[in-house]
């Protein structure tokens, strides 16, 4: 009950904060756009390009704050199309207002304003389709709809002799045949043991929503009648060990998530039709011979996964505090990573100051750069993890 009240007041506070941030970023956008009436377009110099880059960076922050604000009101599904087409007009209107207040419009002004819409539109489209769902999940949280009373999923049991090929085949089916894009792998701690959850996703062609697949895998030792003996780290050919893979499906429309039935759909039929006939694959809980302890484990695993990924900030903090020992594993590496990016940022500012680029920036712009430190560090790490660490894996 107390947690519910805290969440309620927290969401109210965040609505106020992001409303103010949206206004602040919109004002910065208006202030920086003045550069377009100061410079002669035929004599564009290095300073002009720097300010133009700042405007595009600022627009990204403005777009993010607008998206988060709308998501706090649970209206993202309704307004995402309007965001894509109308938010790119904000910087153009800012420039137009400065020109209108200062001088008459010229032909080159109209050409510039027309050409600027497309890059802002591309940034908006990319953000909404590629990043907005994750940003909302991390910052706002989403309404968790019906996910099944036991997070029931497709379960596949593989023997060691066939698992080396079959488990890779399942991922190949999901990724290449069914066209689900691999998004990320999450490590979830249950009872001081980590389990990996792989997330695949594809956009539904009919409207702005995503179908998601969660894939887990673990090794279990069972008796001849499939009573659980133990969860093991790998195959043991002297024991009756199976590899248990779970496939759970749900959709995400930006505001909420809810379960998708795995019964008789493309995912189940593709896996059932391609895997060897002697593979043990089930989708109905009454016929499933998977040990009940494993089904209960997956309920706890998926429940925690959705809290960490889609819960409110209060729920995430509560969960992460309980897992603080695991979350702070190898803390020096995480701390070193943040320090390196902070040093790089400071060195860039020092370079700009020494070379007398900063004097052209006013107090508002310097404040904007300071506000940009956290997202700069965050997205730098995300880019590093996506393009460097992912290749290593």
C-alpha cells in the first residue's frame, strides 16, 4: 500500500519535472536558433556548424522529454504518430519566429526551412521506432497487463546428443525465419543464481506495436519420470540431463505490455515443424511434463524480468536494492567506465575553451552542455555495449 502511494506521488512529481524540462529545452531550442539570422548563409563558418550540431543534439533531448512526458500520461500509443510528424516542426518554428521578428523572409530562408524538416523528421522516426519503447520502459515504466497466471510458455526439452544443434536452430528460427530481431540478453538473479533471458522483437505491420519473445535456457537433471533432481551448470552424460528452453511471447504498445498466446501460432508451429520429431515440446500446461519446480522458477524469473525492465522507478529500486551484491559485482569496472567518459567530456570542454570556442557560447548554452553530461555518458556507454561488447559475444 505504501509502495502504491509512493509510486503515485513519484509519477506526479515526474510529470511536473518533465513538463518543466520540455519547456526548458523548447526555450533553448528557440534561443540557439537565433544563429540562423546572425550568419550570412553564403559565408557559413565553423562556429555556425558547431551551433547547428548543438541544435540537433538539443532536439534529441527535447524529443526524449516530450516522449517521456506523454508516456507518463499513458498516451504514447495514441500520440506517437503525431510525435513523428509534428514535433520536427518545433525547431523550424523557432527559426521562423526569429526571422519574422528580425527581417523579411527570403527565398533562401524558405529553402533552408524546407530542407531542415527532413533531418529532424528522420531523427524523430528513428527515435520513436528504435528507442522510444526502451526509454519509456526504463524511465516511465509500463502498465503490466495480463501476462498469464504462471507465465505459461512453450517449453522445449533437449537431450545432450541433439541439443548442440537444436538450441542454435531455435534461435535461428526466431531470428531469421520468423524475422525477430535480437535486442539484448538480461541477467536475472534468482536465489543467488543468475539466469539469462534473451529478448527478440519485431514490429507488427498493422500498427505501432512490438511482438516480443523471451528465451531462457537451463540444464536440469531429472529422474526417468521427469521429477527434478537438480539444476546443473551443463551436460553430464552419466546423468539424465536435459536442456530446458522456455519461449514466452508478449506484445508492447508503448504504454503497456500483455501476454500473447503461444498456442497454434507461427512461433510454435515453426519450432514444432523444424525440430526433430523426438524433441519434447509443449505449450499446454496440463500436458507439460516439465518439472513443476522449473515452471515455478520461470514464473519468478519472468516476474522479476518485467519489474526490472518495465516497472516504475520505485519498483526497480526496490528490486535492485535486494540484488545489490550482484548489481555491484566488479564495481571497479563500472566506475572506471564512467570516469573515462567523464574525463573525455571534460577534455573536450577544455579543448574548446583553450581554442576560444566557448566564448561564443552564452550562459544558457553552457548550462545546456552541463545538462547534456548525463545523457552523453549514458548513450556513449550504450553505443559501446551495442557495437563493441555485442561483437565480442
